[in-house]
C-alpha cells in the first residue's frame, strides 16, 4: 500500500487522486492521507506577510520523513527551491497550462479603481505595472471560495492559475488567459511535484513514482527552479519564471517586480541543452536580473 500525502483542498485532492490513478495503472494500491499545512491554517493574512518558505509543504514533508506517508503530491509552485535532506522530487508529470487567468471582467475593462482579487505579490505587481489604476484587494481561500466571492460582487475580477481551473473542470469560468508578456507565471506553475524519500531511503516508492516523470517538463522546471534558487526567492515573492523546451533549445523568461508595480526587471535567455545546462541557464538569467536592479527590489521586499 502506497500512502499519498495531500492537502485537503478540492484542487489538492484532485491532484492526489490523479496521481493515485497513475500509480494504480502501474499496479500499485494507494490510499490518500490529508495533512493540514501552515498555509491552510492561516487564512486571514496575505501569505507574503506570513513569511517563511514551504507554507503549503512543510507538514507534508515532515510526514514523509517520518514514514507516515510514502509519497507527497504538491503544486510545484508551492515547493521551495531547496528540498529537505532525505527527500527528492521523484517525478514531475507533464505540465498543464502555466498561464494566469482572469475570471470576471477582461483586462481591457479593468480601468481606474477596478477591484481585482489576489493575494500574490507577483500577480499584484504585474497588474499594477500596467498603469491602469487597478485596485488590488486581498483574496485567500480555495478555488470555490474565491469564485463565490467574485460571484457575490466583492471583486470585478480575480486572478487564478489556469491549470487549477482546467483540472477542476472550470475552464468555462476563464474570461481571459493573460499573455506571458503581461503576466509572467510563478516558477513551476501548472506542474505537479511528486516527492518521495530519496532513492537510497526508499527504493520501492521512488522507483514506482519516477516512471511518471516527463522529461521535457522536468528540464523546463529545472531551469525555473535554478533561477528561483539563485534569486533566493520563494513562492510568495514577486518573482516570475517560465521556461519552454523546443527540440534541443531551452528558452527562459523571468521577471522581478516591485510590489507597487513601479519597477519590473525583465529578462530572457536561451541556450542549447546538454548536461546541466538547464540549471546553468536559470542561474545565469538570475544573475543578469540581479545586476540590473532585482537585488534592490528583493532586498526591499524581504525587509518589509
């Protein structure tokens, strides 16, 4: 029996059941264990103000290390760039749509004072940078909660990850998919991370899970997470990164933005794939951004 650890939200459980079905196809019997994380318990404060990394993963990883569960399923964008010793990202399945989506009114209708709900500094800063006078208002909760608040008139629009809406069968709620040039996604957005104990600690779960790995998605995520690590960022800072693999070439774009939208440092870098080149591209782009003003922005964010 393979025990899968997951958060209890509707989307998290969809993801866990999806992986359980994939493991069942490989002949494994599974059971899902729901684990409440710090991020789940704190619902009335913007996550950027909570601080710390691993808000949605720490307790699940502790259960994995304690052998209370065998496999952890995360939204990859929630996973810090450094995985705890003894654990490994055994598989990154094929990625869903990485883009952010507007629900409610489209971008062209969001003029001065329009209320847009999001708790993400990354999303808020890029929306403010458009110069349309959009009023960002905090929005926490699971997908159903956020949609309900929109429908009862609390906001003119809200921003959610397209991948989550598609996985829950809510694609028809998407009013507009935001172009990558306007809204650079979070590192790992749209991808799942399947975490196990490291190979030498648990051969059975690791060997089973690694069969679900998607090579192209892993390469792209490797570049994005190297970028995040070099920027020393987490999932609650105004950093975006998105990589695409085309043949033997990887193209990575990234942003670091001031929370008020006054400064957005953008960069792109491409390179041929060989050996650890994906990680080197991510690190190189991070250093370029840092040299052009990202270091000052991030220092201000961490000090606030």
